[in-house]
C-alpha cells in the first residue's frame, strides 16, 4: 500500500486518543488542538479516562474525518503538543 493510501472510506467517524499526565488543562488542550483541524461536539464526542493510580489521563475525541491528510495533521499536532505523551 502506498504511503498516501488508506483502508478508510471518507468521510468517517474517527476516534483519536491522547494520553498525558493528569493536569488541570490536559483535556482542554486536546480539545483545542483537535478543534483547529476538525469539527466535533465537545459534549458528545469527547471521552476522558483516568489511570488506576490517577497519574495519567486519556482523552478521546471522535470527529468526522474528511480525508487522510486531515487525520495525519491531527495526529502530528497532538504528537507535537508538550502535554501529550502518546497518541493512539
């Protein structure tokens, strides 16, 4: 498969998860980062989960992906964010 090919058929509901250390602004930072590149409803399309010990938090945002470059750009923006440790 070529680098720009994908198995996804666009548009598609696409969940992306960012993991970081528990901090006051982590959830909002993830929401703001994704919102620059995609539309979603923060009340309905954002889930948050805390680790068992409460040290980490994951925030999943489900958005309507229009194309692969958009998905790639969101992954990169989250990956580059100083509070984000991993992106799934």
